[in-house]
């Protein structure tokens, strides 16, 4: 019934990764209390994207990152292509630094994530400024970046646990 | 015939293989495609509105289901922690109630006077408003765009351009009505411009979003003196929104520009009301003649 070399547990573990990713993707768009798009809600999907680009890039090929970004853009109702480009560039840069990041402590990997968030939010702010000829409020951008960064350690234990399970 | 279908299948497989190869080996190509999408969206923002609407329609049930437990939890926590505040609130409400009873008597007198004056002048009455109440299911997904997604669409009677109210006043307007879900552009978005009237001085102006918490009044004559606390309501100019919907109040005047704070915070309420357009055919005809039939 299954092709040769089929490992049911591994497939199931991979599915868990995708389910968790889908959940975080929805969480970054859904209306939830305490956190909004203005206060770093996009961080949910960025955490998942960044983590799996560092630890399991084969599970998230560029074409999938592109599709995720496009779906995000179409659901969010903003400029189509903006998040697609941000997610792709983030994936390309993170994969480029992957060897360095893999040997580091979680704090260093977190710092790398913070840099990625600054890049994504900064680029979005730049596009917004060019489109509307208005400088975004810096404190709002700061809160957005700050909250997005703080989401990483919140989800890290779950993500690490799944990653460890995959290694066995 | 079969040969043709074989060839078609083969070329489809070849195309799919090419896409996979591009995806695997050429992230730069995908980035290029994303850049093209972004440029097209910047040049013509309405280009992707159809795709956005249908995606929102498909995603709406999932977003609603994921968001609901959080809302229930938030309400429950709010109720528990709010018990200590109830006593203080109760005393405040009692005082307010006594004051409102006095106002109620005044309002009844004014209503009777207003009605008799209307009868004397033979004024055509404003059509009654009806509302569609809907849950907010999603945010904009970006800190630089101020929109929300509501769980009501064209099948519920939502149309483009309808005003959307929060608990205490207008918060935005419908820009992309889907079948089951609709996107609302908030008044605070930089692209939002709404014709309003400043109560007290009875001056028409345009309320413009700034992407911040406060909005500004533009297109005001220089000699108009607007004071803090002046109420801002919709003017109804252009027939887009009904007249007199409460929006906010002037909280400051900075270098001659009045700063407005909304009565309703668009992010705190879980539900909104969409103001239905007048169903009276005569009124609709008048609006269509004003707007060129776009509403």
C-alpha cells in the first residue's frame, strides 16, 4: 500500500510541523485579544518561518514560502507581493546563515530572529512610506518589532520539542 | 485524440517539473515574481481585489473558528477580573442615570418641537436605518494597513461603501465585500477620507486617517475656530453615508489642524454594525444619480 521506505511516524511528525505552522499562520491573522497587527501579530508566522528555515529547511522549500507569503497577502488584504517578498528574502538570508546559526545557543538564534523581524518590518515600513509619502510612527514600529521578537521564546519550547522528536 | 491528451499531460508534467525546479533552485526567480506582484499592486491597488475577496471568503470560516476560543476566554477573564470594578462602576452609573433622566425630559420636549417644525416646513423624513451586526474575525496582518475582516458578506446584504459602526460610533467603511466575509477600511487608515460636519460651528470638512491613533480634519477654511470637545459626525455629502453618524471629538488643535479621537476603538470590540443603505427606491434613485450609479 505504501511505497518502499515509508516511515509512518516520520510522516506524522512532518504533518505535525505543518499543522503547527498552519495554526501560527492563522493566529497571525485572526482577531485575538491583547495582540493585533499593529502590535506584532505577524510575529506568529515569522517565528515558525524562521525556526524551520534554520532547523528543517527541507520541509519548507522556497516554493512553499512563496505560496505562504502569497496566501498571507491575499488574506491580509494589503499589498499583494509584499509579504511574499519579505518571507522569501528572509528565507534566503536565514538559509545563508544556517551553518553559523545551528552551532549557536538559543539566545544567538533568537538574536538572529530579531534581526530578521527588524528587516521584515523595516522593509514593510519603507514600502508604506514610499506608497503614502508618510513616515510611519516610530514608536508603533518599535512596539511591532518588540512584540514580534518576544514571541520567539514563547514558542521555542514547543518548536524545539518537535524538532528533537524529528531527529530521533 | 488520446495522443493529444497524452501530449497535454506530458506538457503539464513538464510545466509542473519546471515550477518545482524553479522553486528549489531559483529563489531569486521567485523573489523576482514576488517583486513583480508587489509593483503591480502598487501601480494598481484594485488589480488583486477579486483574488483578495475570494481568498477572504475561503479563509473566513477558519479565521472565525480559531479566533472564537480566544474571544470566549478573553470575555471570561474580563468578567472575573471585572468584579472588583463593578461597585465603583455602579455608583458612577447611578449618578449618570440621574443626569440622563433630566436629559430625557429635555430630549422629549425638543423632539416634539422638532416634529412640529418639520410638519410646518413639510420636510421629507430621513429614511430609517437598518443594521447588519457581524463579528470581527481578522486583522490586517500588517502594522501599516488599518483594515479588519468581518464575518458578513453580500449574502447578508453587505455592499461596498457601507458605513461600519463600533459600539459608540463609526469606525470605517466596507471596501471589499466578499460573499461570506468583507474587508473594512478603518477611518484611521491613511487612505481613508470621509466627509464630516463639525457640530457647533456646523462646518463641513474631510476627516483623514493618519495611520495613527488620532485623525485630522482637512479642507477647513482658515477663519473657522474649532474648539476642543467639538463633536464630529458624518455630513452625508455624496450620499455615501447617512447624515449624523457619530465619529469622534476634537481633542487638540495643532498648528491650526484639529486632531480627532474616535468614539469607538476599532480594535477592542468583537462585533460591528454595518449600516445598510436606504431601501426606499426614491432615496436610492437620488443617491444613484449623485454617485453615478456606483452604490
